C-alpha cells in the first residue's frame, strides 16, 4: 500500500503500473500465508453455513 500510494497517482494506467510493481515485492512466503489464511476463512464460512464466522477464527 505504501509503495502504490507513495505519490499521488496521475492516471489509471499509472495506478495499474504501481500495483504491478508493488506485487513484485511480495515474498512467496507472504503469498503462501495469505492463501492459507483465505482457505481457513472460506472453510469457517462453509462450516458456519455462510453465517457470521469471524468469532470462530
């Protein structure tokens, strides 16, 4: 977020390029952690029959 918004974006294309550049700085370990967390949250949602589940995390 800090990389993308370090300066005020000038165009939509400029913003897109900043996101692409920032994505390249994310480590594979961080991406694995995000994936694992998302899967855990999806499973909690399924287990709660799509009701509130945040308290189960």
